[in-house]
C-alpha cells in the first residue's frame, strides 16, 4: 500500500485551511496569487492550531498590505500594467484573510473594504474594461461587475450571470476563470448575491432561499443593456451556488442555460449533519458562519431558516439546458447529492460531469484542477449560448 496521500494538503490534518490554500493556488493562472507571496503566509501559519483564525488573519493582512503597496508604487511610477496585477492579488489576500473572521469586527470590515478598493483599481488599470455596476434589487441594489465579451461575433453578446457560494465573493469569482469565459464571446455579470460579499457586509442582505429574486433582478438589469442578447443569458454559481443556480433557472424561465458548479440537493440536511457532528466535518468555513449569513443567533434558528433550502420539487420545473459538475472525492457534499440533483432536473438537455482522482478535479468544485473544471464548463456554455448546440 502506497504511503502517498490521496491528495495534497498544505496543512496536514487541517481541512479548512488546506482547502483555502489549494483554492488560492488554483487561482494563480487567472492572476489570483503568486506562490512566493502565498508561501510567505503559509510559513507564518505552520504549527498553528487548526482553529486559530486570529493567526490566519494576522498572517494574511500584512502580506496583502505589502502587495498593495507594491501596486501603488508601480502605479505612481507610471506602470499601470504591473500595478493592476499586484492590486488584483492584494484584493485576493485581503478577502481570503478576512473570510474566517466572524463576527465581522471593524478590522475585518476594513480589510475587506480595502480588498474591494484594490479590485476597483485593478478594474481601472487593467485591460478587461470591467464596469462596476449596481443591480436594482427590492428598493436597493446588489453590487456586481460587468465584464464584456472579447472576440464577440455581434454587438449583442450572450451573457452569464455568475453568483458566488457560501463564502466566495465577486472579486474572488473573477479569478475563478472569468478571463477565459469572456474570450469565448460571452460577457459575464459577476455578482455578490444576498448573504455574500459586500451584500451582507455593507448592505445587510442576508442569505435567503428564494434566490430567483436576485437572478430575476440580474436579468432585468441585463435587458436594459444594448450590448447583451437577452435571449442568451445563462447562470452559474459555485459550491452553495449549486443551490442558487438551479433554483434560479427553475424559477426564472428567462435563463437560457444553467451550470451548477458543485451540486447541492438538500442544504438543510448538510448543516444538520455538520451540527450533529459538532462541526467535526470537512467544512470550508467555521461553524458559526452559517448563523451570521442567515442573520440569526443560534444554530437551532439557522436550521429552521434552512428548511426551504431544498431543490426537490423545484428543479423538476427547469426547462433550459443544464450541467452539474462534481468531484468524486468531494468531502463537503457527497456525490449522491449530485446524482439526486441530476435525476430530478426537468430539462430534456441535461448533463452530469463527475471528475475523478485520476484525471484531477475530484475535490470540491474542482479546486485541485481549476483550469480543467472551468474549461469544461465554459466550453459547455460556448456550445449552448454561442453555437446553439
């Protein structure tokens, strides 16, 4: 029997921290990290307790500051291309450093806001023509970025609405493959939905089960744009987004294609198992994260609010083409949930793609082979929204 571990863990025995590092390493091709900067953080965290999230925060923020300052120096010396790259990575480090710090005290919110500001500088100085947008939503707005298509075949292009997950953000989503998706002639509306990113931190919008409200608002917004083909709007969301995207596509018939990047079937059951195990489970966040994003005080209240987070009885109504991707070795959501979701989908055109350990991409949301996962999903969107096949 080989002693080689099944897959790489940066912090052996610490699933949460290791999964975060593997996520970040996977985002390097899209400009999210540099190995030298990330390893500088990792060296400071060696030997720390698995639950020492203060140490996590304190290791990341000084490195984020250093990278931001280098971006500022390049900008001041008249080198915007160099500056943009450093600002993008600094944003990533600020947000990944802040993600485990709950409740969100002033230090956390200041770090997060600085990260957003760094992304805005990247958007200004980089070459993607990123628009900072506000999507009207129930008397307020949802924050997002509109990233226009490259290599467009017409003035009005297909567009994909990209929602986040349980603990992802619109800025992190950008380094989850958006630069590759737009090369296919597809624009992307990258969003912080209720319960994530700026929407919860600065606007008090908690997680809700009827995510089609946010999905419909995004389509309403895109229908006002002269550069989007409103008949070719897709939706994708990652991790917990495996609930958001199918729910949106099933309840909002204007969506023309849907990708669940990692399956969710019964999210109430997921958290019930975690709570009953006293959080001794493979999780990407501290256990108390769920009460914060739901806006409740206790785990009992959280479970009550999670009751309607089930897709059975909903996704049977979906009509548009559908793809679900899942890792065979996903420790957070079992493969059987992906199969249950796929089986229930009402669309005639539906596909399940399971990545195994031999080919790579077998971990949660293909974090161990991100570029293969995104190439698979983005090619599918290209087929459905650009080529119509």
